[in-house]
C-alpha cells in the first residue's frame, strides 16, 4: 500500500484541499444568500449555473489543456476558483454570484480532470483500485470537512470566504510537489443520448431523475435549513450527515443488487427516499431531531442510487464500454443537476421550504415506477453474468468527478501501458 500511494500523495493532498474548498464554498453561498434575503430562485441558480459550468468544462477543458499544457492550465483554473471565492465575499451581489458560479463550475471540471489524469498516469492495473478508493474517500472527506467549517465562523462575515480562497490556493500543490511525468492528453467523452437509452432505459431515466433530485437538494438543502430556522452549524451537520449515510448505505445496497435484479433495489431505495421526503412535506416537522431523522433516511437512500444505476447500465454494455457508458451517464446526471435547482427554487417560493422535498419525491417515485415497469418488459441479466459492484466508497456527489476519472475505476477495461508524455515535444510536433 505504501509503495503504491507514496508517488501520488502530493496529488491526493491537493485533491483534499480542492474539495475542502468545494464543500465550504458550495454551502457557504446558499447560507449567506439566505441570510441576505436572496430569493429561492436566485439561490437555486447558484447550483444550476455551477452544474452548467461543470458540464461545459467536461467538453471544453481538454481542448484548453492541450493548448497550454497541464501545469499552466491547472494553475490558471485554481487561480480563477480562488479569485471567485474571494470575490463572492467582497461583492455580495446575487447577479455576480450566479455569474461567478459558472466560472467556478467550469474550472472545477478542469482541475478535477487534470488530477484524475495524473492519477491515471501513476496507476497500474494492480494499484488503481487502491488509488481509486483513496481518491473517492478524499473527495468525501474534503466535501464533508468543508461543509462543517461553515459552523465554525459566522457566515455573515468575510472570514469564511477568505479561508475558502486560502484553501483553494493550497490545491495547487499537486503540480508543484508531484514528480509524476506529465499526463497523457485529456479525453473528452461524447454524449450519445440515444445510445445510452437503448443500452438501459432504466439507467437513462433513473440517472436523469437522480440528477434532478440530488441537484435540488444539494443546492437548496441549506436554504431549506435556513428557512426552517436552523443555524449555520446545524445546517452544515445536516448536509454532511446525508452524504455520510449515503456512503454507508452503498455497501449493503451494492451487495443486495449483486444478488437480485438491480431494478428492484433501485425501486425500493427510490421509494424509501420518496417516503422520507413526503414525510417532510406532509408532517412539516420543526423539531431539529425529526428533521435529522427524515433527512437522514432520505440521504441514505437517495445517495446510494447513482452507483447502482451505473452498474445496471454496464450490465448491458460491452466490457470495454465502461468509460463511455459511465461517462455519458455522468454528463446526463449533470443535465439533471442543472434542472433540479431551477425547479426547486420556484416550488419553494410558491409552497414553502418543505416543498423542496416534493420535487425530490416526484423524481424518486418516477424512478421507482419506471424501474418496476421495465422489470416486467425486459429480463434481468443473470447474477453470474453481471458486473458486481465493488465495495468502494462513493463520491460525495457524482459531479465531484469527471469522465477522465472513470478510467481509474477497477470496473473499467485494463489500463494500457503508457509511455511518458512530453507536452513540449507534442506542441513542437504540431508546429
């Protein structure tokens, strides 16, 4: 383990700082925005524009990296993210915040793709499972740790924004400390929606609905907490608990989906998430304990859905299509994440903060109903012939990773032998 991880520790350290900043800034903005009196629609747009920038970055960032190189591109992306974090603390204005979130999402995709390609460069087929596990665990720790920082200082001051800028500054460490050779050029995944639907209708519809639900709650969960009277530290703990419980739930859910039709597991978990969401909608609890219980059940079920839906899609794909199928589903999830906050904001304005969970409940009920319907029209792949879900931790959010990082997943095709790549020689040859 030590021999495999030491060469990438600098990269993983930089990743920790990057996702600490993501978790802190992503929660700080809606908490501060709610305190400033911003409308639900505006606060929803903070998530919509970030997701739109992230999806755009998955397509465009590889071309930018090819033009200027990994090191310069990474430094530029991190600098822009840090500047944006500081600007949102200096210029407390809804329009500026929404516009800056597009840039932050775009640059986050670029930095994540570069880190993941660098990890790929140092991984072997024997070590990539371990590296993948550590990478996803670090993103989880980073996001949760960043969210918990919101409760340490007063969000009404500029201190947390300054801390966020400092944390992002430390994320440049991978390019400064790593002795790894420059990675191979980044790959851009083509989004073929008809192919994804033909491959697995349940995964197609399910991933889109999961994106809508997760995007709505991930962006507006903090707003829900603020509107129901929770303080900043309680809101941070609430959102962190849902991520943690989702990570824990993946293990038993994954094991169960290896033994029975995955669509039944998707239907059951979606129904459980919808049940918890509807409990919040109709009971409107004000006691923080009951809010934690319902939201905890919701998070455990909802955050375990994505990896099972991806595994179901790959049950019907060819062995060498994991990256293509999973990358397409990741970008499809991004589309849902754009839609979710856009719907959630107006619904909360019209019907109150608890109505946020009406949006998630409808999404999960659609998943459950469609999964059951499809189970009656298409036979399941026998368990012996299916791709088993490895006992690996899930990311804090599927949007925390990029199509480039899917090559690290042990379920992907074996890594090819790669020669060190020299960006300068590549540019010279083009010239």
